């Protein structure tokens, strides 16, 4: 038995090690996601097709549909995957610092070329239910769950009221960012984020006795 398991571990070159690099399926998945972002940046959402993604990633359409049921899910995954690390919430011991740092990172994304993808998703999502649902499920809600955890830590530390409405706090923090991003009536700046964060969180502090 030992001899068989040892022999099975050997690759064709007899090195006894697996070939370097990611498995082929993982390489294909990454190629699809990268191709999605590049095509969106070049052609926009209206001219985006699964066929173009498959061609650019050098895979078959069936390979794309194996992981994503429609182009909305693919686009949302590609965007979310490209921004997840940047949009993590820190745990500094201060709810103001935790939220303001993450919000600053969000406006950096919105002001970068990735922002055009968000604009396209939100615009097309008004008439494409699959797209907006995919954006909510694959990008918004994972960030939202992290934000809930951040606010709950603040409640335990006594920075926020125990009965604070977490959804209202988050909508009040992020709603103005999305408004400035979409309406463009004013600039998205770090100073704006800092003032917004201070204003909203001050309203959720414990009442003084």
C-alpha cells in the first residue's frame, strides 16, 4: 500500500511533486474574471457578451456558465473579487477610525476606473433584475455583514448605543457616498467621508446621564 501511494504521488517527470502553479480550472476561472473586467472597461455593459469573455479567456462558453448562471453574476463577481481586499474593515479599537478608513477606500474605488463598472451595474440594474440582485448578493451584502460586525464591536465597547439601528447607521453613512457618486453634484473626498462619519456616528452615541 505504501508503494502504491508513493507511486501515485509522482508526476510524469518523476519528481514526486505536483506541477507548479494553480490547477487548470482555477487558472481558467481567473482568466474569465480578468477578461470580464477588461471587456467592461473597453466596451461598457451594453456591448458586453459572454462570447467575448470566453474568446478573450480562451475557454468555451460552457466553462463560463459552469460557474456563473448569467452575465450579471459574472460581472458582479469580477468587480467584487477585484475590490474585496481593499474594502475590508479594519479593527482599530475605534468605530470612527474603522468606518472612516473603509469608506475612504470605497471612494478610491469609485474614483478609479472600477467606478465606471459600478456606474454601469447600477444603471443597467434598474431594468435588469438579475444584475442588480447579483450586485447585492456578491458585493453589497458581504461588505454589509462586515460592517455589522464592526458596529457590534463598537456597541460592546460602549461607543454606540445598545439599541442603535445598524441598518439606519449604514444607510446614513453610505447613502450620501452613492448619491455623490451617481449624481455628481459634489466631490467625493476624504474630508467629506470624515465629516460624514463623525456626524452619523455622533448621533448613535450612548445618551449622557
